[in-house]
C-alpha cells in the first residue's frame, strides 16, 4: 500500500499538525510500501541552512521512517520549492520532479503538486515563474536568514490577501489544463494537491473514463490517501 499526502503546511505555530505528521511517520506509515509527499510539506522554506528547530525535527522523523525500509518521495510545492538536495538527504527523502509518473497497481499514474493546473490564476503563475528562476533563487539564498524569514512572512501575508480577493473558480484547476496534461502523459489517473479541495473526480476524456484525485490539506486535521 502506498500513502500520499500534501499541503501539510507544517509550521511552529501549529504544533498539533506537526505532532500528527510525526505520529503518522512513527505509526501507520511504517506499514506502507512508500510515502509520497506532493508538495507544501512546510508552510514556507527559506533554505536548507535554516537553523530553526522545526526543520531538524521533521528531518529526524522522516529519516527514521526511511530507515525502517519505507522510501519517502518529496515533490516541491508552491511554499517549499526551495527545499534542496542537502535537506532531502538529511531527511532521507528522494526528490521527485513535478510532474512524475509512477506505476500503481499495474497502471501508470501521474503525480503533481497541482499549482500549474490553476491556469486561470494568472497573477500566481507570474509569481511562480519569477521565483522558480535559478537566478532569483541564488540571489534570495544569498541573503541572511533574518532577511529570508522576513520575506517569507511577507509572502505568506500577500498570499492570504490574494486568496481572499480571488474568485473561488480562479483558485481551482482549469479543466482544459487537466485534460491537456493527462493527454500529454498518456494516463487515466492523476493525483495532486494544492487546491485544498479533497475529492475524486471522474470524467470522460477522448472516450475513456479517467480519474483525478485531489488530496486534502492538514489545516484542521490529517489527511492521507492510501492506495
């Protein structure tokens, strides 16, 4: 059985959710064949050199799961896209590209964070293009930890304002983008997070019934997809 999670948004200000994640790693996840984290494990990520207690705790707990023989795969989200190879190695996580295709029950399944499917949110996609530029990332990571923390706090504030001011449909995936992505990868099942709208959607695509599974967030409680 494989476990899939996303959008935990782990943060020191929400210790209950941090505890739920570490309890999952120390308990039920140890019976899994693999754990897939599809982005936004953290509320924000300012660099692998962050010396705050939370990243160290999460790295220790995640590596402990990997050390029991359960592989842990991590895909970047829109909040923790700066998480790098150094931290992944410390946490015992294997980095996954977005999107990635895996074999699941003899079927090819597409995994994504999901933000690139929200093509109606033009302002966000412009910001995403900016911060995914290696030159921007290099410049950002050259700043002090204090400067990076201040930027992250400001970015979270702006994100909340943007979400509050945007129409609900703009924040969701675009169905044409979903169809085009599934066609491009030749798959009939997709799993993603990002929208915080957990559901299983079935629809017709070129004469076949296909499936899109949306993972739940961890703002109020834990949410794990087991397949």
